[in-house]
C-alpha cells in the first residue's frame, strides 16, 4: 500500500509539472515534410521493371571470383584528358599482368596508329604471358575489322570484341534504322570477324570472339536477346568454341536490383548458355556500379569488365580494385594480387595522370585513419583483443579471423598500416602543421607523413604544454628528420657518393659514409639508384623495404633544391624519412638515411 501511494504521488507530481511547463511535442512524419524541389522532373522517365516474379538471384551468394577483364588500356585510356603514351601503356599492361589479370583489353587498333603499334609491340616483344588473353575492340565496319584482326598476327591468345548500338534512342536518333537493320549490322560484323580471322591468322593464335549489344541498359530485353541469338547463329558456339556476350551498362540507368533482373532474364533465355560467357560491363553514372556488378554475378554473369580505381568515361567504369577487395574481405580469393596496393595506386596514377581519391575504398590515403577519438579507442581495443586471443589460443595474430572495429580488413594485408590521427589543437593539427611547413619552408608533406609528424608534435605539447608556434614546428621537424651536420644522430652519416649504370642496365651506387662511428664505403646494385642503395645497406645489416616515395622541387630555376619523402619498413617499424638536396638522387638517399637513423633512435 505504501508503494502504491508513493507511485500515485509521483504520478500526480509529474502531471502537475507537465501542466505547469507543458510536455514536449513528439516529432511525427507530418513534422518532417519535404517540399517540391521545382526541378524539371517531367523531362525524365523512370526505368522499366523486369517481369520476373520468380527471380532467384537475391538468395545467391558470391563464393568464388568471377573472370575479370581489365579495360584500362581501352575504355579507361579513351576517357583520359591526356591519353597514355606508349611508355605509360606498357607500364599499365605490365602492372595488370603482375597483379594476375588473365584477360586484358589492350586497345582499339583501328582507331589510330598509336593503338595499332602498341598491340603489335606487346606481341612482337613477347610481353604477353602464355596464360593471358588480349582483347581488341572494333566497330562493325569491314575496313576496321580487317585492320583490327591484322593487329593480332602472331598473338597466342586473342579476342576480337565487336559492338554496335542497339538501344531505341540510337536506332531512332543516331542511325535512323529499324530493328532489322541494327540486327543485321551485328550479324554482318560477326561474319566479317570470322572471315578475316581465317584469312589473316594462323594456328599460332587461339582466337575468340566477343559481342556487345551496346547500351544494353536501354535496349528492350527481347531485342537484345534476338540480336545475341543472331550473332550466335553465325559464330556457332559449342564445345571448345566459346562466345562472350557482354551486356554493357554503357550508361547506368537503373537500380542494381533491376540490373540483376535483366541479367537473370538474359541468362535464363539465351540458348547454348553452357557455351556462353556472360559478361557485365557497368559504368557508374548512378554511383552504384560496384553493387550492379556484384548483383549481376549473383544473377548469372560469369565475367566482370572494369578499370582499376573506376577510371573511365563520365563517372567511370566499375572499380576492379573495390570489387576484388570486397571479395577478399568476405574470405573469397579474388585471384588478383592486391597485397601492395600503394604500388598499384602509384602506377595507375602515373599511367592515368589522375590522383586516386584519399577516401577511395581500401586504398585512399585516409581510409585506415580515424580522426574520431572514439573510433581510435575502439580500434586500439580491437588490436589488443586480437593479441590476447592469439596468446590464449597459442596462435599468431595472422592465423585468427580478423575482428577489429571500423577496419573491414587488416591494413597490412595490402601493404599498409593503421595510422591513428591525434588532434593536437586548432592551430597545430595535421592540416595546420602541413600548411606551416609548406608556406614557410616549401615542404609539401604526403598525407601519411602529416599523420606521423602530427603525433610527434602531440608528444611535444603533451610534455611541455602551451601553444606550438611555426618556429617550434620547424625546429621539431629539423630535429626529427633533418639533423644538421654539426649535430648528427643515428647510425649513418653520409659523406660523398656516386651512381653509375652497369652494362646490363642495373644501377650501381658507391657511398662514403660513417656507420656506427667508423668510416665505411657502402656499395650495392639494383634496378634504380634506390634499389642499389637498399642493397648497399644490407652490408651493414640494415634491411629496408620501400612503401612509398614522393618528391618535388622546392623552387623554380636550375639551382632549385629538391625534397624527397620516403616511407620505409625497417625492423618492424614503419617510418618516414626526408632528404633535401639539389640532386634528386642524393635527396632520395638522404631520405632513406633519415628513416634508417630514426629507426635506430
């Protein structure tokens, strides 16, 4: 009874308070009401749904890697402001081969002499491994098909990829042709590919054929099927004679789910399906190319065409790196090697002359960095829990299933490390510190080095307190990375040195130095001055692995100084070093010594 009376009194008091002050009004759907935008939405039509009520793809899972085709050298290259030079093309081709891509579209040889010569060069220089198939693109015109097939003479494995536009807007506006006329273009082109393959190629070449009903996303499904069937009637796929039917989202037009429906419909209705490699080629106009590709594989597609980091027309082709790493993060082997992701990024940036965004999945400079204190704390505890579990189970941490908050993969599996960013204060945070060094000393620190140096500044403010001035920042930077000659620190002090190129094209380096207090000559060789210097350091028991390298000039003119920044792995530590010199090779060597000396502190 006493308890009930107390409750009743409390309720009365609460009611009195509500009456006195008024209870808050709950938010409802009517409270948050969007208003018409005023934009001309009447100009655009919704995408059409596919009548497939018994669709099966939502219950499917991706349990193995699809076939991959990189179109960086064709679709990606044609979308560049400055198309790749032959040297950049070759660097991209070699990168794709080294990563494990077995199908590579290498160009549009009938479009110009540059593409034709590149195809010839990789064939004649025997640059194509025996298990790699190159692909070349052509439109359905006889003179272009002949030139395209001609470019493949002597290739071991080669595919001709023919396409023509099949969507209504192209039939009616661009070509002004009927369905039958458009279908006939595909049929005639297929016959011509067969004709010139038999005429120009010999038994040294294993020859394949790919057809694309261009702008598949806007083509009526029944017509796309009709054209593909007509092409197969000419090519006659069967045992030992595959055909690749590529269904391009030339412009991404629908949700990924509708894209998947279209693939399941085509996969169900194609005849000779067991002899068809069904290929998906998404673009990213709606920002969902990765999802569209993954759902298309669940819906029956066998192969994905795309570009590294999503390079391509407009918003880009589908991103092969994200797709592959998504599989890896789910315990599925992508059958592509992403273990040195920064090297892949650097090469792609050199070839494309375009930067990869700092927030790009898996590879951006900031994707393994947390600025939030709560995120940093959770990650720290996750690493600690992994170590405790490994010790308890008597295993190495790498033998355990990965389970660290906010990190979908272990950064070191792709050659990276986790950088916890500690905010210093409003005037000496990472961005402010970088600005001071760039504005006052012409040093443009790489992002990850900004993270490293911000921690050093934080240690100073934690121990001494007070505001860190620009002068303080420069003094701390010099002491950490650029010891003055009269106050050396670390194991190695450089004297004089020289580099030469040997007869076999290797670089040789000879450097006079003081190592551990003794005059020493460091000598080594390798593929480039840095590799040669790393080899030389082996002689004094220093094992260095390059992780990243950035350089820039600090001013204009012939006598300008150059700055080199090198991220190295040294005895389990990941550290940056800095070198400044009028000679960029010497600046690079100084940067390595800076990192080595910091590791010995």
